[in-house]
C-alpha cells in the first residue's frame, strides 16, 4: 500500500483546507460499482464537442475538473452533456490553483503543494464515487468501436483490481476537411485504474505517476479505439515548462515523436508513418476518422499497407 494513502487524506502545504484530499475509500458512503472518466482540463473547449459525447455514452460518470480555463471550457462541457441528453452523468468541478507545468516547474513544486501535478491529480481522483476510474484527457476521442468497447468494459472492471492500457493515435487536425493520423507511433499507456489506496499519484522526475501494487492484473485494449486531437493552429506544448525539451526528451519517445510530427506538418512535410485523411464534403474530419475511417481500417495498422495510404 502506498504510504501516501494510509491516512484519511492529504493536507496541502498552503493550508487551503477546502482543497485537502479526502480519500474516497475512507468516506462513510461506500464506493459504487461502475467507472468514472476523469478529465483534468484547461482551455479545452474546442475538443469537448468531440471528446464528451462518446465518453458520456460509454461510462457511468464523467468528471470534468476545470483548472482556470479562460475559453469557457466548463460551460461547454455542460452544454455538450445537455445536448447529448446525459447531463445527469456529468459533474463539473473547479480547481482554482495554477498547476505546475511538466518539466522544471513540476520538479520545483513540493509534492503536497496545491500547485503540484501529483497533488492536483490526487485531488481530482478523490472526487470519484465509483470503484473504477478512467484517466481521460480532454483531447481524447473514442472511435465508434471504442465507444462500444469501453462501454462493455466499464461495467466489467467496475469492481476488478485491474489496470487497463488504452492505445491511442495522434490525429493532427489541419482544417475541418483534412487531418493527419500518426500510425508510426505505438502508444498504449495505462488509463484505467481501480479507486483504492494502491493506486494514487506521486511525484516523478518530469510529471506525475500513478502508483501500482507489486502484483496486479493488466489488460491492453486493441488498436483503433481512440484518437488524441492535436490542432496544427494551436499551442500543443503549452503544458510543458520548456516545450523544446520535447525534442530531446530521453525519458519519453512519444514526446519526441509528437514534437517531430507536429513541426514537420506545420512545415508542410508529412513524416513516414503519418497518413493524410480527407473527409467527405459536409463531414468534419474528426467525425470522419472516428466514425468511418478507423473502424473500417484493416488491423493491425501498418504504415506501409496501401490501404492506409493517403486518401485521394
């Protein structure tokens, strides 16, 4: 058991008692069976119209924690949930402290500060009332088959001590009609965790990390269930203290790949392993990729497969 989770909770160093962490398994009300997707978001309004609808259909609850957004992120989350008929599934919480960006800022922040990534994540997941959780990002969008798969799996892992890896594929959006899908990167991080004292967050060298017991069951979902939106007209690396460290990071091949692909596409070059996808007239490319292109693409994804080459 992680020593951080042995007491009733965590008190932050700044004395903001309203934002002390109270572990959900220590509350009077027992955790309910089911799964909650937890989104920690800042200025993600543009993504939520794509990310939230399939997620709301697939899981029992969705918790959106808004961290000082300036673009109406919280209001957009509520609007989307209402429009989808799933307002009862959505909870919006507000975390009012500036959270250290990955890298140097994170290293400088004490682990129990309200500004620490680790503390922020522990506070977010302490709001969950179900037995299982999905660590979800505001830019992660389920495909059609991903929605069905996650919906089926969420009730099965609702009381299981299992960690689930979810492969996701970066989708670089150039315009409403064109995007670039990176099939040259294998990325299957751990995104599903039980809620319990063995699974809490602690400080790592450049970002937070969720702890796990010495022995646990691990599952990995197949490819093609989720894309991660990256807008070529946006600031994709704002969550890092020093964005250029993406290009030289020795700890994370994925970060280097994202930096290389993003800047190559901005410069008009399509790197090896990246597929151009064009949507039909009147269909947004994100909807096309998640609803048609990826569900129909042959598995496993192969970047040299002619069926994965550029759409005419």
